[in-house]
């Protein structure tokens, strides 16, 4: 599948089949995340793959309860001290964003559904995952075979979002 086809067909999935995710598919999406670029190549991320129903339930309670029904949850954690900051930019957030997007697109390519979860109670997520002090839980996604087929959402035209040489 061409990359633009993957991008165009990707949807945020909130309903999953109970079918397990094969290890090969899980390894594939995690490898895509591992290969993401990061500031100064610090690779400040660590991914927690959750399949235990009890841990999935605890993590789901930190954000969206429906996520517990996916066969897998993948949490993206970062050590903010690794890449540091330049000016007021905390690069770990950008690094995790790129890595998660790689993971999400690779999942979509393999016929797996995901849904970026960026709003959640981080303290509760850290407790559920056993994340140590100083490490941030930045995002997580359910991962599994979709049990729904959402329609595409409207997107702005390029003319609305692209300027030439200066912000207009």
C-alpha cells in the first residue's frame, strides 16, 4: 500500500474485535516507532505494551474506559531529561508525537486500528503502568482489529492551511 493511501484510510477506532494481535504485527508497529527520528537522536521513549486485562482496565480508567476493550494498549513514555529543551521547546513531546505517528500509520497499514489518546490523568496512568518518578506518560493508543468503519472527517483545503514565504 502506498503511504498516501495509508494516511487517507487511517481512522480513529473506538470499537475493536476481541481477536488477538499477532506478535509479528505488534513487532512491526513497534519497529516503526523505534525508527522514528528524535531530537539529537536521543530516542527518549519507552513503550509499554499492555495485554493484561487488569492493567488495561486501570489504564483505561485514567482516560477513556472504552480503550480496555482493545486487545492491546500501547503507552508511550518519555524521559524529559534525555533530549532536554532548547529555548522553551520540550523536545520529548515532539519526539513521542513522531514515534506515535509512525506506530499508528504502521498499524493502519497492517489493518489494525488505533486511536491516539492524549488526554488522560497522567498520575493514574503512571500508577497503572508502574512508571517511575521523572518519566512522563505522554500518550497511549488501543491497538487491535477494528469493529467499526468510521467515515472520513472533512479536511481543510490546502489553500486554507498553506502560505507562501510569510504567514498570511
